[in-house]
């Protein structure tokens, strides 16, 4: 196949009058992308999948099969578009019929697969993609730079969604919504005021808490820090690196409100949804979430993690919806490109069918389907419909101001600044080294090998001023941390100890490995972190376990009561130094239910590493929270 000319951003098939969304779409430049670690990424609201791909009906129907790898929130929409495509003139013009089959592949995973070269990592070639639709053109640009421009073809944006702040409706009304404009500066003032919500007459709500995603791995997170710089500068265009530098103190105050940096908004929204449904209203957990409008619409329909809705699945809306606060200073838009891959496995018939499908997406018939799934059409003549209404927390007229993509040096400056001003962290990693960790994980490593390498890989994320500690647990060991615990490093500023700690973690290969006192280890580690937790830090406990508790003196109910009581006294309900637990359920034998309960009791998140070969990717996902 002849090489396809390289494009630096997604182009649009729409006339100029319809391209305001495309001009507003956000594509990170190559210099900015260089700051992102390729192998550790999920993007936007994508999640780390249990396998390379998920979904898709591959029964042979006699037509050319056109697989489109796409981020999870677009699978249902693309399935509907695929069905409509079958009845379109674009399909009729093909020499033979074609069936488009969307499959869920996180944008970060797809980027990693494509840049690695070789075949698509799925045993069934029928599932290898012809089309790719990541969350943002940043991913297509990265593959073009790291692999080849021809591999990603000519990306075309076919829909868009703005970045907003989702606020529980009751809280939004306390800020004057919907009658008053609310800007990022208003949120910054709440962050800076020691009274927090008390400054607007709601002292019982405690401090003002913000959730954002990590800008090194998330379009939403990077858009948010750029929007902060726009706000601080008072500009709505022509943002410069000097403007970013001048906004440092403004952004630093804003970052102090962050509860933790999620790897995806879906995980944060799941926690908020669970707390809301259980009667707490979520007010103690978070006050505002930076997210894409489409994610807010999914949340309000009862799909907080924007998963692929299965046939017959019933969604339950939250007891309190989030409302979209469109910052008065403007919003950056996320684009959603689609492209025909220039991969060797793509046949000529698949290429032609893929191009026909992309052409269909630009038609009025295709664009009319988008609003049904929470995405805005680029064709402004297409009505938004009933979903884009106050009932579901959005304003069809918002945002009033579109903030353009800054230049390359500006994006780089914003990322560099965030690295220096982000909220500091104090993290204790607790690793299960029981006998079951000797089991192989299918790639030449044992479970313990994977855990060691995953833990080592996280150290480069921390700054020298961040506090990092590492413990391990099994029976028949003892250290200064206590019985059944090995203290590799106490929680203290990392400084220049990164290499020494890597070596100490590697020594776990030779440690005694016996039983699994999981609950005792968590109780001791939580007590240690609770005693040393400080306001102004992300205080967190990361726990990796591959099995059921077998040797603890404390029960799961007693453990939940202990950490729940601590949380209630000063954690999620407005305290200054909450400690959150982030468990990793490692392998199929891990006690997923118990680990999930433990995470929820502290407002943390649990991570699924049931496929132990993916432990490196899961560790990276966890560490993006800090």
C-alpha cells in the first residue's frame, strides 16, 4: 500500500462554517507528547482492559469485516453507526457488502500495540482493526512519530465534546448555578479559602475537593491545566509560555484542592456514584470533577465508567446528578478522530469499506446518531435532542467560549510546570510475597517477578520531595514495621534513593514466602499512614495481593470498621489529611470483593490485574493517581 501523507492533526470533511468544533479540538503536539511514557498510558476516559480487545460479533455474514478499535465510551455509538451504514448510499457504492464491528481497545493500549510493530496482539486475525478511533488525535500523532505516518493514515474528526467541571447539583446551586457564571477563578478561591465551603455558607461540607486526571496520560487532565493558565492570564486565545509561567501560583493553589490524580475519570465517577447511591451524597468525596461532557451525560444516565452497555442491561441514574459547569473563561474541546490504518493486514476491500464508513460519519444521517450517545455533532444543523438538556445536567448552548489549542512550546511549558506544582504525595506500597507469588504468569516471569518490576517502574514517577515507603508481607517474618512485615524502606522523602530502593525491591525474590496475613498488613500500614498523614499531601496506601487472607488476627469486618471509623473522623467527611487505599487484585485468586470493600471504605479505588501479565500496565495506572 502506498504511504499516506502525514497529517499533524485530524482534518474535517465539513465546510468551514461547520468546523468550529474541529478548530477547538485538542491535539497535543509532539514536543509535549515526548513527556509521556508510552507504555503506561490510558487516555481520556479509557480504562485498562483485561485483554487486548473486547466486544464485537464476528459471525461470518458473507460481508467484508471492518473492525474499528475504539475507546470504550464510543463502542455503543459506533455499533449504531455501523448498523446505519449498512443502509447508506456510501455502503451501496461499495463493490461488496461490508460489516463494521467496533471493539473496545483503550487508546493507550492501541498506541502501544501500533508502535511496537508486528501483528496486532490478538490470536484471532478477524479482530485485527482496519479502523482506529482513539479519544484524541494526540494518539495518532504519537504513532506517526514513533512508528510511521502512513500507519495512522489521515485521521478525521467526526465528533467532539467539551471539557467541563461536573459538580453535584446541590453544590452547584450553592455556587449560584445556573443563574450565575462560574469560572475557574471562583473554584480557585474556594481552594485558597481555609473555610472551604464555609466561605459560601456551607461549613458542614468541609474543604473544597477537586478530582482531575493525570495530564501526562489524559486529554482531560492536560486540557484542565491549560484552562487554568488561560483563566489566570485572562486570555481566550494566544496563550504563551510566559502566560503559563505567570500562572504558576494560581495553578499551584488549584492543585492543592485535588484529592488525587485519577488515571481515568471513570474510576472517580464510579466512587462518587457508589457513595451517592449509598446515601452520603458524595459531598465528602469530591466537590468538582474535571471531565468531558459526554462522561457527565453517561454518569447521569447511570453509567459512571462509560462502559459498553450490554443488551438487556438496566442503568440506574444517580440519586443526585452532576451538572456541567462550563467555565466562564472558556473550555477546550476534545476531538474524536477515526482513520484507516496503513497496516499490512488491512486488505484493499477493507480499506475501501473503511473509507466509505468514514465518509458516512460526515453525512447528516451519521451525525444525527451522535447526540443519542452523548457526543456533539460537527454538523451544527443537526439538533442535539433530549439528552443535551438540564434534565441530564448540560446546557446545549455551552460552552460560550472555545479556547484554542496552544502552540507546542506552551503545551510543553504547562506539562513541565505541573510536574513541579502538582500536589505532593506520601505513598506506602505494600506487596504480598506469600508462596502463591511463585506461580508463573505466562510470559517467563513469576507473579513476584511481575510485582517487583511493576513496583520498580513506579519510582521514576515520584519527585525527590515525594514521600515513598515499601513494605512486604507474609508469615514467619518480622521487622521494625511489625510481625509478618518486611520494611524495605520507611515512608520518607525519596531524595536520591531511587536506585537503592529498586535494588531493595529486587531482593524480595529471595525473601521467605509463606502465608497471607492480608488484613493485618493493611491494618498496620493504614495505622502507620494515618499517624503521619499531613494536610496538603495525597496520603495513600497501595496494596498488591494475589490471594485470600489466610493468617490475619483481624477480620475483614473489623478492618473495615477500623479504617471506616478513621475515615469518618477526619477523612472523606472534610478532614484535612485523609488516607486512601488503592488495592491491586493480582491474578484470578485475589479476593476482589474484600479489596473493593477496603478501597471504598477510604474513598480509594481498586484495580483489576486478574491477568497477571498486565501487572506492569496496572501498576502504571495506579501510580497515575499520585
